């Protein structure tokens, strides 16, 4: 929307020290005097608060159509517009979400909205503004040295301070500490700032301070945080201290912890301008995009490991299934790190097989998903019912369900009766973990009606042993997931023993697959 007063534009037209320097190509000023002499330099711009700086750069980035949070997917219409509003409003904000929802990544990406460099008084521990110093040593220095006061330039990467809150974080860690003995020996006023050991928050002055898992921060530190934001002063060990800091405060928390009574002191909650809910990917495709971006799959071994698309779908589906599973604790959630580490482990399993069998190019197979079990179990916080079954069993059931779902997506209208018949007529097949690609391809090719369907899984040539064998194995796993055939722990497939319910299912092949939890 157009701003009729034009004040928004005027605000953005002010040059900061950094931008005017870049445009004029001048050498970086080294003293306060040189800083003042930059052409077109507007000291009001230089002394802009960090929130105004973020606002200005954010508006500019939006107008240019830049990607605000590179590498963050699935939040374009939900989380990101809310963050933009919070920043434009100059609000501190909190991201509420479960594990592995890119909360920390988003907060770190705020760095990109800061000016590339910022002038500070050289040597100041709290990055004092050369035009508006708040610490006493800097004020004394400017009083004595004037325009010769040295300036240094701070890169934006150094203007982000982050801390994981735990119950043992102290006031000294966050705000600072006073040494009364040194204060007394120095003959100074006990409230004198010269005796302060600054904590993380003052060191984040003129930058961004992020506290992860805010509810774990002790109540009295929350009070300290609030006081310093509200009044710019605080008491440490009974000594009053004035610190009018300029900081954007951002937080993360688990939603249930945050809303639990008594976890966050009310005045601090009041000072947080926006509560923004993060979420897991809404679709398998979004999840796959994130996983593909984060997972280390391009290995340096000289072996080419290909991960078929349907296996990536299976791995992503495992996370989706786990997030819905009643036996998995929903309060802690299932991190996006589950599919990421699972894909990495799956590639390693294929890599290991390639090395053992002396194969150069290899296509990952369903067996490799099972080999990734250790990368999955640790990512599941189980409820009591799940604990009874054990993480291993739960994870195996999740894989089986995921395979079943992906299978259904690709083969809704295909009748595999001839494959099932092959097993019912006494056919048996073993696909040991270390069988070579050629061996597996030969074995699988014997099953009538199997190879003719591998095209559905993206295989162009059914004689191409690697992709064809992997796809054929996926089909057998899918049939097993739907209880159409049987399978042993040693990856042997055989005819499913006829039982009442399965019998019925076989007669009505169009029925949607049932969930495989039992
Ligand atoms: Zn200073």
C-alpha cells in the first residue's frame, strides 16, 4: 500500500554508515572524525536502533522480491508472513514449535537482514554506538579523545548471540556480574559500571539475542531480562545498574511448556510482541524438499549411490506416520531430522554393500531403509504403550506402513494376482542383504508379472539390473505390507498363509489398505 505521507520512504532513504561507504567507495573510517566526514552521511541513520535497521532492510528486501529465509521451505504462507509482521512492528517475538521445525535456522537467518557492517567504538565490550555510547569507558574516551576516538567495524555475523536456556543458566551468564571487591579496591562507587563482567545480553547490544527453550530459564533471570528490556536497568547482587541496551529479543519454546502455568513470568510474556507457531511440512513433497536439502548424500567414495524417488517418499512417510502414531509422544514431536538422518544412513548402507560386493554403481533398496533403523529409533520419544513394544518394533512397523502407503500411491489400479500366485504355487525367494545386484535381478526376474510393473516406479529399462531389482523388491515389500504375501526376517518372500481376514481382503482388491498396526 502507498504511504500518503511518504514517511516510510524517507525513513528508508537515510543512509547508514555502511551503505554510504559502499556507494562512495571510500576507505573505511578509522576514527569518529572520519566517520562524521563520510559524504552523504546522516548520523541519525547511523544511530538507528537495531529494530529500525531490520525494518528498513526487510522492506527493501521484500520490495526487491528477495527470498527472506533461504533454505526454509513450507513456511511461505504461514510462518514467514507472521515473522515479517513482527519485525515491521519492531516486536520481540517467540517461535513456538516442536523439535526439528527449523526454529533456530529461522532465527539465525535474521542476520541477513542486518547491515553488512556496523561502526562501533573500538574495543568496547558492548559494541557501543560511536554517536551514542552507553558504557562509561566509551563516554570517558570520547570526552578525552573527541574525533580521534578509534572506530572499528563489526560484521553482521557477529551481531547474533544465542543461548540455550537450561535451569542452571545464571544471572551472571545472561546479564553480567559485579565484583564488589574490585569495586571497593578501585575506590569507585559500587554501582560503577567499570567493575561489570558483561553477560551475553549486553554483548548482544545493537544486535539480536536469541534464547532457545525460554521456559527453562529460571524465573529470576526472566525478571532480569524483563527489567532490562523495560527500564534499561537492573540490580545485580543488590547493586543498581543502568544499561539502556538496544537489542531485538527472539525466543523459541515448545508450545506446551510455554503455555504451562507459571513457566513464563507474565510481564515478560507481555513484552513479547508476537507468538508465532511453527509446524512440520504439510505435505510429503515439502518434507522431501527439506530432507533433500539437508541430507548428506553426495558421497566422496567414487561410488555412485542412487536413491530412487519412491524410497525418499518412504523415508518421508515414516516421519509423517510417526507424527500421527499414538504410541509416539506428540508433545515432543518427531523432528525433521528423522528423515534427514534416515536418508543419510540409507545411503551409507548402500555404500557399504557396494564396497563389500565390489560394485561401483548402486541403487539403494528397501533393505537399506531397514538398515537405517538406528537412525530412526533415537528420534522417537515413545509413550508408555510404545515403550512396552520397544522402539525397534515400532520403527519396523512404521517402515512397513510407510512402504504400504507409497506402494498404494503408485499401484492403486494394478492387479498383482500373477505375482501372488507365483508364491502360492510354491515359489520362494531370498534376497539376502549382501546379494549382488545381478543376483537379485536374476532372482526377481523369475517371478511372473513382477518386472512388467517396475516402470511405475520410474524404471525405464527393466533389464537395467540396479533400478529394476530395487523397484521389484519395493513391489514385493508393498505386497507384504498389505499382507498379500509373507516375508521372513531374512528377507525371504513366500505365500501368505491363508487366514480369514486376508482371505476376504484378497477377494476385494479395490479396498483401501488397512493400517498395519496390530
Ligand atoms: Zn562502550
